[in-house]
């Protein structure tokens, strides 16, 4: 196992995420405790020392199951991370009771790593609102030693991350973002990495395989990679990419069965960062993958000046592309929660004024109608 330096710690470069533990009969709330414990045992035996869970994972059961599995080992033999669930605005005034409950669920006296969960458009105002006292409470727990290292995770835009960093950046020790070779440009992840590097904040990675999409590729794309590294398995390319990104310290993988765990551990037996030629080929391939589905909006904003409803069409198309490429998911609906009803896709009246000035000749009105239908499905 490769290890990375973080302050005075040696962290396994691969961490085990507990969002996709094995379940019984396809029921996400019913974790297969025996199978999960076996996976944790294998991970511990093969050098993984970082484990990540959260309040809402597996319908609230992940913290308990992971805590029980890790409870079989000395407390100083692993690092445990969980998060304050700010993805639900009703939790904002409950920092203390939630934190106390998390300690009990996990069966520990302290958390090695604790995060503000999911900084995004929907919750940034509440996270920064002093009346909730979330930041002050968590800083107090850190002073008491009940939180050893404090950070945040973000699914929001670059600008949202910048707002959070401007407020609390000097106190953040690490940041977890969605980072993979597909999202390097598609979700502006490359710029987010640069932002974190400018604050000297180490990067934690979630979704390295983008929910499994990068574990198996169409034959035409797989052939490109196999020609460059015949011996490398396709999923390993996602991890080799991350081994090549400056600032990346921890890579979390939500492995749902033992075979995935074993394969990823084999990959992390050595560092094999990409050469320039390999990096170029990989990112060009990712761009082709996105272009097959995404609308070619260049954010020129000509459409905005001609929209009688004043919709931020480029931003809406960006969310539409994400929603289409992912096949649904929570990112677009979550971002739209911060947008007034009269500025959402459903507000489009189909007048096509925007289309008359679109250099890319995008059928914007059809996209807005389709987006609305997908969101309501």
C-alpha cells in the first residue's frame, strides 16, 4: 500500500468509502454486516487505514455498521472520518445533537477527520450564517480533541467553494471534491484543484470512478488506453490519473464488494503516474465521451440577453448536461434548489428567441422542456 504524508500522519493513499457497502436484497438501508466486516478486515490487513462514512449513508446505517466493524481493532490503528449533514437544511440548528449521536453510532470518543458535508449552492448561505453556530461548534470540538482534523466536502461550483474558503479557509485542513479524468473539465474539477492548491489545502477525492462509469469503457476507448499501457486494467487508469494530480492526498473509493476492494488495493501497491502523452490521450478521450451526450454550450451568453424570462441559460444547460450524462442523480436537482422557481428550466416559454442568436445552434427550448420532464420524472 502506498502512503501519503498528511501533517504528522501516514495515510493510506486509498481510503475505503462506506457509501456503497454490500446490501441485502438490493435494499440500500439493509447493509450486509458480515460482508462489510469481511471487507474492512481485508482492508485493514492490506494496509488501508482511512475509513469514510456519513450521517446519511445507507439511510443512516453506515456509521453504525462501519463503527462496529472497526471496533474490533485498536483505536489508533485506523483513521475514521464522518460529516455534518448540511445537505439537509433542517439539520442546520442541530450540530451538537447530531455530533453526539455520531460518536455513539460509531462507538468512538473522537473523529480523526470531520467534514462540513456537501458545500453547494443550496446550503452555502446557511453554512455561513452565524446564527446556526456550526463552525463555532465544530471548532470547539476540535479544541477539545473530539475532532482531530477539520475539513469540508463540496459538490458545488467553483464560486461556491471560493465563498466558503473566503470565510473559513484558514481553518480548513483538507477538502473532498468529485475528481476524476472525466470531470477534470466537465465539472471544472481542474480549476477546483488549483483553487485548493492556492490555499495549500490537500485534496481528498470522491467518485474517482464516477459511480462506476470509468470502471468499464466502450471498446473504442478501452483500445486507446490498452495501446498505451497493455498491462493496465481499465479502472486503474482512473487511479493513475489521480496519482498524477498535484495536491491529491487521499482517494476514496466506495467499494461494494470484495473483488472491487482487492482490485483497487492491487492498483495501490505502487505509484504509476501518467506520462504527458498518456495524460493527453486520457483527457482527449474524456472530452469525446462528454461530447457524445453533452450540448456544446460555450457560455457566450448571447441567449441570456434575448430571453424574455431572464433565464441563466448557460448555467441551466451545464446542469442539464450533467443530469443527462449521469443519467439522473442528485447534483442538478440540488443546485436548482438554490434557483428561484421563476428562473428554473420549467419557466422557459419556448419562444426560441435564444435559439435565433445561439452560435452553436442548440435547440435550447427543447433542452429546457426535456430537463423539466427529467426533473419531474
